C-alpha cells in the first residue's frame, strides 16, 4: 500500500497555532488530537453510504484504485480530505458510524458523514418544492452522535467537555445538495440567496449543538468553487460567454454563490465564537484554496487542459452526464465511459467530487495555514 504523504512538522504546529491560539511544543502537538468526529455529505463519506446501500450497490473500481486498490465507498479514486487530516494527526482512518466500531473501535473518532446528506431536513426541502429522496441530514448525523455519546462519556456531568478536550470536530462542506436542488427549481437569484441563508443558519445551529454536547475545537468547511465543477458546468451551462469567467472557464454566478455562502458562514462562525468563548471554531476556506488552482492548474501540478473535465464519466465537454454518471456507467458495458489514465494530474474525479490528488492539495494547504483556516478575530 502506498504510504501516506508526510507534511513538515512545522506546518502541523502552524495549524494548531491557528486553531488554538497557543504555541505548543512539538511533543505536545503530536498528542493534541486523540479523536476526530466528522459530519458532512459524500465529500467526506468514508463508508456510511456503503452500509446503507449495500456493498453490491457502491461504485466499483476504479473508485479507490489510487490508494486502497479496492472500492471502499468513497466517491473518489482514493483518499478524501478527512482521510489526509486523520493521517496527518497520526490517527487511523475514521470508521463510518453505520459500519460499527471496527478494528480500533471509536476511541479515535468516527465519521458520521453520509453520501447524499443535506443540511436542512428532508421534510423542509419538500415544503420548498424540492423532491429530495434521501432522508440523511445534519440533524440525523447529530442524532447518531447523540446515540454514541453515552458510550464515550457521561453527558450528565462536565465529563464530556473534558473527554472532548483532545478531540477535533470537523463539519465538512455541507449544503451543496440542498442548494443544487433549489437551483434546479429555476428560482431567481434573490430567492437562491435567501435559501443559502437558511442552509448557513442550519450549519450554525449544528455548531451550537455540538459545542453544547462537549465539542471544544471545531473546523467548519465552506463551499468549493462549484462553478468550476463538471456537474455544475454541465447542468447550468449556457451559450453566453459572459456567464463564464474568462480566466478559468468556470460559471460566474455559481462561484459567486459559493462565495456568498462562505461570507455568511464566516459571520455566523464569528458570532458563535462570541457565544462560546471557551470553544475554538475555525473556518476552512476551500474556495480560496482551489480557485487559484483552477486559474493556473499547471503551476500546481495539474493538467491545465483538463482542469474542468471529470476523470471518470461519459459524454459532453466535461465528461459528465448526470443521468449516466461514472458510478452508474461502470455497471454497463460498452457505454462509452471514459476514465482518465492519470488521476493524479486531474482535479475532478467525477461531477462534484475531487481526485485524491486534489484532496491532498487541499489538506496540505489547510495544514500549512495558507489563508485556509481563518481565525476571523
């Protein structure tokens, strides 16, 4: 098995300075996090969807080919961002909650993220006219955490805060499925922004809830530059050149929407810090990490000609077809599916999901603290 890439020790120290506001010795830093608890959607799902759908229904190889050499339920060719972060802190890869404790139990943390998860509840989306078929939401994931909590600590005392003092809570980018569903309704931009506000408010509510349950250190991820993804470019592409960024070829409005979401989220994190002064809440700015890469991919080691094209997919300018996506097409022989030869040179694995190389790049940027984890003081 390929070894995990190492990061310079000083970059880990920088992350802790940003997260904790304290300078710690190298020996102390290595022991800082004993567990990670992750929440999110398919961008962070390490196997919960596999349990829900059954092994026969998860995407086969080449999913997982780069690192695991087998399909694991991750929607990528290898590791996800949360995998890199766990490995960087010397922890095992997080077991999916629905898969049970596994070899290491849950003492090093657990992953509640599940493919297709939404920020808002399914019933609320249906009231908005979005016929979303999956019930997994932030509330559901927090509910799973509450079910697990008694086995970790005594929530009737202050022991949970003590227990989680050496734990990192990670809310990965969440709400994309909600926003995508609302965009497909064809509402105007003002209505879309109002809907994004609801998504951010739900994320803030989750931050408050987790802190009340004992979380002390938390990273909250923003949106990716969705206007640069094959899924959005295919779904919302136009014939008007002015709808695209000249320097990247990405969709202007959808990238503006990602930035709008992040602006609101930063404000909510700022308010949450004031409400919970004992907690450390950091913002992971995925947009600012990735946008320069889409602008100049060759400078960062990626294929400039294919920066907006799915590695795995079929059809169209961006090698993406929403009705016959990569994971569905793999089960159908002779259907024109194209899988790139070198995923390490590509940003998009398929649709909305990145390659292991792209997730690794984001992880390195986070660990080095390059404008990516912001104290917002």
